[in-house]
C-alpha cells in the first residue's frame, strides 16, 4: 500500500513458511497502510459507489426479477467499476490489489448479485488476459472490457469437472491451418448469456516424448461465434440477479492467435486466475459483514424488551462483539495479503486460499448471527436478512469449495518440509505422491528450505507492541506445536497423507489461525504506534485483538489435540453405514 508498487523485492509466502514453524517478521511488520493518495482515491470511489447505489441499486427488485438492468451495468461501467485492474493506458483504473479489494468490498456490501456479476467479469472473466495475454490481445479487448462495452465470462467448470479441473473434456482440435475447433460444454457460467468475451479452457493435443498427450489451453471465444449457444438461465437460491447459464460449444472455430498464453499452459493460467480471484472474494465478504453488522446494530439499539434495548443483554452483546471481531480479523488477513502482493509477493496461493476460506466462513456466521439478533424480523422477506443469507451461502462454494481449499492448503504446505525430511532421512519420498492426486486443486507451491533459510526467520513475534506481548508469547508456543504436528503427520502417514483428509483439515485450520493472529497483531501494533489515532479507537482494537487471539488460540488447541485424539475412524465407520443404508437407516419405532 504505502510501499511503491514498482518495488520488486521478492517476498516469501508467510503461510508457506509457517509449515516449517517459522515466520518472517519482515513480511508482517509494519502492517501495510494506504498512502495519502490511495486514501483519497479510495474515499472518492467508495463515495461514488454509495451515491450510485442509493439511486440505482434496488436489491429486492433485482432479486425478485432475477435480473440486473442493463442501464445499471452501464452506470457501473461509467464509474470505472468494470476495469478496476486494467492499466490506465488501456482505459481502466489501474488499481493495485489493495485498492481493488477496498472498492470491490464496498460493492459487495451493497448487493451480492451486482458484486458477483462484476467479479465474474474482471476478477476471473478477463484476468487471464491481463496475466498472460499478448499485447495485441490486450489492445483489442481490454479497452472494451474496461468500459463495459464488452462483459467477460470465465469458462472452466463442466458437468463432470468441478474441483477436479484437470479432468475437463472440452476439446480444441488443431485444424492445421491456423485455427482450432472447440467442442464441449461448460456449466454454471456467470455472465454467460450477457458476455461478449469468454475465457474458455479446453484440452489440446501435445507431443511429449513421441506420444500424444492432452494438456489444457486457454482460448478467447467471442459472442456470436457459430456453434456457440447457451442453456436456460439457472434458477438459483441466491445471487439471483446475476446470470448463470450453461455454455455449449458445437464445433466453434477460433484462430490460433486467440489462444491466451502458451499452448498447454492453460491449467496453470486457470489456477492463477482463481488464486487471485479468491482475494476479491475475501474482500467482498468483508463488505457483506459490515453491512450486516450495521443492520443488526440498528435493530438491537431500536428494539426494546423489558423496558431496555436488547443491546443491554449479555447474549446480544456477545453476538455484536463476535461480529465485529470477525470483521477486524478478516480485514487484517485480506489487507496483509494484498499489501504483500503489492510489495512483490509472487507466491500468494496459500494466502489467498486463507482469505477465501476464512472470509466466507466468517461472513456466513455473521449473517446467521445478524438474522438471529433480528429474530422474527430477520425471517421475513420484507427485511433484507433472508436475501443476504441466500446471497452469502455461495461464497463457501465459489472458486474452490472450502473443503478442497483446506486440502490444497495442507498438501501444498507440507511439500517443502517433506522434501527437507526426505533429505534428512526421516521419511521416504512423498513428493511424487503429492503431485498427481492434487494437481487439480491448484498450482502447487514449493517452499524449498534453501529459500526460506535466506530470510530472517524465527518462531517468535518480536516486533509487536509491548501491550500485545502476551499474545506474541502464545503465538510462539502455537507455532512450535504446529511445526511438530507437520513433521509428525509426515512421519505417520508418509505418501498416504493424500488419503487422510481429516488430518489435512486440522493442519489447514491451524495455519489459518496462525496467519490470522499474526495479521491481527501486526495491524493492532501499527494502530497503537500511530499518534494520530484517537485513544478510544486504540482501546477498541486492543479489545478486538484480545477477543480474536483468545478465540484463535482456543480453536488452534482443539485441532492440535485432535491430531492425536480424535474420532476419525468412527466418523468413517458411521459414514459407511449411512451410505450402506442410503441415509439414516433407523426408525424409532423399530429400534
């Protein structure tokens, strides 16, 4: 943020380092801050978004009619919201990751369907073009995409291929004349019928060691191409105004020059798109949580029972405090990640996975809590709670289910320690076993010890504010325990770790809590050291930090203990019975 975007120093993944039981404080302190120019721009854009939304975005109407009016889309485009990350010379706003996230979060806090449409357009729809497109492709398309003249769609998922992205069947056949013919089907494509630009991922043939092998490539497909058609608009539970359809490609011919990136590199392109897209999803969850907390607070302050407002009741106070803490923690995680990306972090796959998992699950809990505070009002359609709940549920599924991302976090994170332990003779090789079974989860990152050893790393947080020292001590102890568990898991399971998802989930949960604590302690330290911040705000964030760190430690310890004392075998046995009985299989009148 306050660091210049051109800074090119190579940063290491903080989350990746944690799997060694180490943390690079130079990547955590000081907490990234927006500089004065960025603050001014962010406030101006947020104000413009709010004013436009007040006059043009009717979430209830959008939801009821299951449509975002075209004039609203064009109005958003006129504000620059269709080209937030497009370079200014190509007609966009040229925002860095942090500014992009702040503006996108504001939109998401207003309307989930609108955020979904815009996110599908630019967070993933044409992100491959920004990342890997040729100068000619960018010059042709980015001005149109930034202006809203063209809307984009990201086309990867298929009926038989969801999280297992590598198993897609859509095929692009090289015609030998500078064209390819694409045949296949894509499923649940946001903006499908409305878009003019499609990033389509297909299998292509490649000669490898004298044999033909299928790999994935990415192509631009234009609206109106012969053989391109769409299914009916899906009738969804939430985000109903955003358009979702199947996309059919029946011998669609594209030019070889419409391939994005290198032939056969489409899988990595797709995963990198999703890795960055998860960041904006996390930012959007922050906006949603803020909106719900505002609604719940207003209701609680206005609702009287037993001659006092319900804000005076302990169980309501607990809910309001928990909601605020979840927002502060998620905000800290997301903007630590964006700040490091702006400073040159290239290997951010694990950080953005944490942003998505942590943000979406916190949003869901905050929405549920807000509705509970609203009580009967929350259940009625005349109030926004039930719509927001419907809109929010998809975030736990979007861009990689949280279950898949937990497996990705754990299996990718242990690769570096596994290699180190192999060299020390502690375990046999597990790298080969890790590569193929999870290749469809994402681009596997590799945290080689040789690289990490170049950093000033430790298990302690020495740069925290003195008032936060107790939490730093807890953190150090937790980090040591986590490192022991990583090593123990690898020794216990070896290459079979890929078959044990429950231990994987515990490792993922623990590293999420470690990253959260580190980000929160860094942010609060920055606030406490700033003389310009009022004392009441400092006291507020200190208390939020205490709440967050205690909660993170409690959850961490539960997973830590669960590594050795658990019901994993019982869980499998009961699940097997459920499948054998095609459901519950019991009836109170029979047993």
